[in-house]
């Protein structure tokens, strides 16, 4: 197969181009970097094998609506043309034969004999990027390449191998859980364990039945005891329940008496305030984000404005691009207005006299005004006017900021003079703390006096109780003593002594406890001391509040001063930018003076008007020159366009000397497109900045609404701060809670007693110690009974579960049957896995057979190519084996691994290997051989050697060499080449 011609309608940078490959067998395609060599390489592969949609989209040209082309091929004397387009038939190929037939892509695949993109790249095409792969190539990698040589087109072999691996993995993995054999083995193990458990449980059925009956009797006895104790507990709880309720009721009433009767506070004030704060918090956060976004967008806009190219330069570039078509038109402009030659010359002389500047006809001929010069001069004039106005505004702004800073400093100094010393403020705060401490001591003494009164009554009751206990103990001891004497049993003597000692010990303990409490209640009480009157206290609080307010005002003024200082810094930045812009205008004026020296005699204010007169004079002078010499004038026109492009490129720091005009126009187009993209980004960010600032204004308005609502709440509650509001809310909540508690307690007491009864109980004390002790003992007995009952129920449930499990022993025979079924299923799966494993081994053996068949042939041919490239310095190449890479043998018998060779020698070895593989395949697939810059590390000698090898290979198959090395093209026998 041979490529004759490639027609590219659109592919990457290639648009409407035609490449001819029919002149010679070895076709050198020469071009510098970024000239489109690799794109052309990819286009040829696209024509042969196609590309996925994403890759086709990547190569869509920027300046053409088409993406595709044609490739004319000759294969065994049959000439046909392959056509592919991205938008047509989803990139599928259409082949047009010489006899006028139209064939589908399947016909092309049959012509290629199963060759695909990947195999072609690995055999008939390689580039400089592939050179490094040989250092890591192993035996299996080389085997896969050789297998591709022997079985090109048999894609089913790889498909079958992948399917076998997938199915073997689905059946069994050594450490897997999901494969079928693994799951079957796990099921068999679980069923065997359950079967062993059934065998052990069958022998203890009768014993468990008897145990269950005995446990049932014990549970019945426990239920009877529990019912009796529960009834007793209910009676005691009803008696005991009233005591804590009454105590709580008394405490609630006492706390209510200390609270004000009327409290000014808004309805649901706390919830409304919290709601306003919750609504305000995200707005504050969003406002902060908006501030940050505005700052970031401003920086981005500033950066884009700095990147934006001057409009005059861009306009000049667009004018230059617009004049591209006129480059050829100048050659057709010849004989114009020959009759008016003398009249035109007189007119020019008169015009120069009117201008009154040092210009003559020769100067006019040497003066060139571009299309954007007038705009440039107008732009300079307008910029100077704007800078003068901006300077006046900056001076006004600076005076205002200095005045504002002076006012703020005066206010801060005045506020500091009105502040009292910190020592005086500390003394005022200490006096207020002393007053509050005295009030707290008065409250403590009042409470202690009330407790002393209550103790007198309790003390009398405790003394009576101690006497009753002693008398009861003495009576019980006498009774036990009489019984012991009557029946002559020493046990009752011991009981009598124990009861007597217990009673006397209780009496002594009560006495000691009463004495300790008396001592505690009659201890010395702290006496409050307060020398400050209430009026003085109020005055101190007012002064402290005024001082705090004054400090806050000073702090606010300091923040304003800081803002003013920041504004001054920003003014300095504006002043610096103003100076920079003024300096740029002066530089532009200097550039114009250098370009047009006569402008030094004219004020920039009159440049636009002068431009028209000058332009008219230049036009007449140019016409005069055109009349004199048509050929010279045409040549000067062409040179003028070239000079204008060079002048423009010099302005944008590009050197166009020696470069083709087309390349210079491409540079100008790139500058325009890049500037257009910058302007788009600038417009987008400016619009986004405007939206963000509007959003921030809306946020501030919303925040004002919520803050006003919070101020209304403070006004209703008669407070000035959020902290005071919450303090008052706490008092209101406390009063509401106490009122609700009082109503609830009254309802509970009414449910237990009559109204007169519980009201009477609230006025007196109750002794609940004995009642509590008896109730706790009853509860403890109930708890023990419930615990014993629960344990018995659990034991009974376990016994019944075992009995039920044993009674359903049919499951045992079913389990045996299921185990046999699962074993049979496991045997079938194992047989299926063994068959697939055997098939996989046969497939691997086939691959090794193909590798061994072609390996020796390829390595032998690789050795020949390698010896020729290295000038017979190396005579033999050894393939990789296991973990050992490629080895080569020098002519003196010394062997080297590939890592011990130089980079140039490694590249030569890889090129030799690829040439050998291609030669082996050329017997079956005579496809063209494409090499993309693979000889970058070759010196002149090795370049000549590879050229000789390629010329020899080209006798059997077509060779395309893409290169950026001019010396390689010059060293070839055929000096003709394709220059991109």
C-alpha cells in the first residue's frame, strides 16, 4: 500500500491544503516546531482508522467549519480515495474506487486485513516519545508485540482471553467471598456446624422439661409476693407523695413574693429577638462575603486592564489584517492621473508654504501615516485633557481627607480630656461592690433567722421522739428479761441487752445531733456595713455609665480616623497611578516625535487638525511619486506594508525580520484574538462586580430592617442593650415558670386532698423520715422480687426455646438433604472452573508458541540493523528474559545491559527493533512506515546510516519521515522534500 495524496479540508491548523506523496518512496516532511507535522501524522491515521468523537472535536480547526479530508491510496494496483468527515456518518469512512464505485468502511477494514489504530502505531509508526519504552520493556511486553505480528486481525483471541479471566474470577478466587465456589464452600461449612449443634441438643430434652416445670412454680410464688408488696407500696406512696409537693409549693410562694408585680416586656420577646438575630446573622456573613468578592473582582479587573493591549495598537493590528488582501492589489495600480502631474506639484508647494513648518517634498515622501495615526494623536490629546481634570479632582480629594483627619484628632483629644483617671473609676466600682455585698449579707441574716425559728419546733419534736425510743427500748428489754426468766433461755437475755443498748445509743445520738445544730445556728453572724447612701450609689452608677459611653465614642472616632488614614493611602495609590499614566502619555509623545520629528514644532492640542493637512499633502506627494515611476512606486507600496507590519511587531516586542509575511500576519491575528478574549473577561468581571455591589446594597437594607425591629423590642422592654434585655427576659421567664408551677402544684394537691386539707398542710411542717424509710424498704423488696422474677422468666424462656428447637427435629434430616444437594452443586462448579482453567492454559501456550516463532527472526534482523547503525561496534542483540532487560554484545565480546548504554545508543537500538518489526510485518501488510522525529539524538554519521537503511527499506514499502532537522533532509540522496 502506498499513499499518493492527502487533501485536508480542515484538521487542526491544516485548512484547505493538499500534500503530494507520489514523487519518491522515502518522503521527507520537513518543518520547524509547531509547524503541524504531528497533526499531519494524526490526520493520516484518522483517514485510515478514524478517531473517537472527543479526539475529532479536539482537532476541529478554529478558522473553518469543516473537519475532515481525503487520502488517495494505491494498494496492489488498485487506486481508491478514503474520505472522512466529523459531521458525516459519525466520522465513518467512504471509499471511492477508480471505476466509480462507492464502498463502506467495512471494505476498507478488509483491505487493511484487520489492522487497527493501536497495532499500526506499535508496528508501522513511532516517534521520539516512544524511545524511552525500550529501557523498561520485559519479556511479556515483547511477546505481546510479536503476538500482534503473527495474529493481526484476530481480535477474538484477546476477547476470549478476557472472557476466560472474567468467568474464572466469577467462579473462584483464593481469598474471595463473592465468587460462586467460595460462597458454596461457606454455605456448606455453616450447614455442617448447625448439624453438629442439633446432634448435641437432642440428649437433654427430658431434663430441660422438668426444669421448666419447677421454674414455673417458683415464678408463680414470686408473682404473689410481688402483688402484695406493690399494694403496700401504693399506700405508702400516697402518704409520702404529699410532703415534697407541699415543700415545693412553699418555696414557690416565697420566690414569687420577691419578684415585682408588673414587668414591661414584649410578647414572646426572647423568641422574637432570637429570630431577628438568626435572620441577621446570615445577612452579616453574606455581607462579608460580598465585601471579599468586591475586593477580589476589583483586583481581577485591575489585572485584566493591565493585560489589555492599547486600543490604538489593536486598531492598528486590525487595520493591518484588513490590508492583507490589498498586498496583491498594489501590483495592479499603475497609470493614474498622468495629465495632472505639473498641476499637482504646484499644489504641493503651495500647501507646504501654508503649513509653515520645516517640511519639503522629500520629507513628505518619507513620511508615512498609518490608518490609526489620527486616532492615536486624538487619543494622546484626549488623555492629556483627562489627566489635567483628574489632577484637579485628586487635589480636592486630598484637601478633604486632611481636613477630616484634623477634625477627628481634635474630637479624640477633647474626649480624652473629659475622661476621669482610671484610679478614680476603680474607686467608684469598689464602692458599688461594697453596697451590693452589704445587701447580700442582710438577705443571708434574714434567712438564717427564719431557719432558727423553724429549728425550735423541730428540736422539741426530736427530743420527744428520743424519749419515746428510750422508754420503748427499756420496756422491750424488761419483757425479754421476764421471758428469759420464765422459760430459762439465755437468748432472750442477749436480745434484752441488745434492745436496751440500741435505745440508749439512739437517745445519746439524738442529743448530740441537737447540740451540734444549736451550736451552728447560734454561731456569730456577719454584720453588713454600708456607708454609701442610695442616692450616692445612683450617682456613681450614672458617672460610670457616662465614662463608658465616652470611651465608646473615642473608640468610634479612632475607627473613623483609621478609615481616613486608609483613604489617604488609597489617594496616594491613585496619585501614583496618575503619574504612571502621565508618564505613559509622555512616552507615547516621544515615540511620535521620534517617528515624526516635525511634530516637535506643533502643540499636541493641534495634532488632529494638523493630521488632515499633512495627510492630504502626503497623499498628493505619493501620487506625484506614483506618476514618476510606476514600477518603483508599486515596489515601495509593498515595502511600505512590510515596514508597517515590522513597525507594529516591534511595538509588541516581536522580531519579524526574515520571517514570512504569512507568519507575521498570524502573529498579529494571535495578538488581536488574545486581546478580544481579555476584553470579554474584563466586561464579564465588571458586570459581575456591579451585580455584587447591588447585592451588597440590598443586604444592607435588609439588615437595617432587622436592626430596627430589635430596637423596637428593646424600647418595649425599657432596656438599652441586648444583655439587659436577656436579664429582664430571664426574670419574666422565672415569674411565668413560678406561676405555672404554683398552679400545677395546687392541682396536684387538690387531686390528693380536699382544698382545706392541703391548704392547712402548707402552713405547717411534716415529719416524713419514718414514712420515707418504710417506703424505701418496700421499694427495695419490690425491686428484688422483680429482678428475681425477670431472671426466672429469662431462664424459663431459654429452656422453652431449647425444648421447642429439639421438638422441631425434622430440620436435622432436612439439613442432611440440603448438604448433599450443595455438595453436588459444588462438584458441578468445580468441573466448570477446571474446564475454563484448562482453556486458559491452552490459550497462553498458543501465545508463547507465536512468540517463539517470530522472536528469533525479529532479534536477528534487529542485530543486523543495530550493527549497521553503530558501524559494526555492536554485533548482536539479546532479547529480555524474566526480569533481565535487553542486552547487546560489542565486537570484542563484551555484553552490556540497556541501562549501561548511552542515550544515543539506546535510541539506535529502539529504532533497530522497530525497523525489524516493521520488516517482518511488511511481508503480510505492505503498509507505509511513518517515523516522527525519532532521530533527534543521531549525529551526522548515524543520520547518514539511517538514511541508507530507510532507502533500502523504501524499495519494499513506502516510508514517511517527519523531521525538524534540515541536515537530515540535505543528507538524503533525493533533495526534494515537503516543506511545511
